[in-house]
C-alpha cells in the first residue's frame, strides 16, 4: 500500500465514522518516547491513531477498514490503523 492509498483509506474511514486523527507519522526518537519503536508503522507514516465522536474505539468501522486494505488494532484510548500487509516488528523494508 502506498502512502497515498493509505491516506485515502484512513480518511474514508474517519469521515464515515466521525473519526479524528490523534497521531500519525513519527520520528524514530519520538516513537520510542511514546512507547513505539524504530521501524514501526508510524515511523513509515503508515500508522494512524484515531478516536471518534462516540468514544475511543469503533469496532463497527472494522469491515470498512478491512475492505480498504487496513488492519485495525483496538488499543486503549484509540484505534490504530496500518496497512494490512505491514509486517510485525521493526521493519527496515516495505514495498
């Protein structure tokens, strides 16, 4: 998934479900400071944290997200979106 495709997909989910992005791209240093790691989706600008007008998590958005090629992680206080094919762990190469 390209950065442009990711942006379009996340925007579609957010618009459809009353979402607001609270975190997106991060430098490696900032990612470490907030509990992430070098090579996580945020450091590739392919990770987005979102909250909604109705609260922190929105499981009913999962089907739409999956149809757009996104993986959703329901985390404490927000939903995290990334490309469905983004590898786990520190990533040094992504198509």
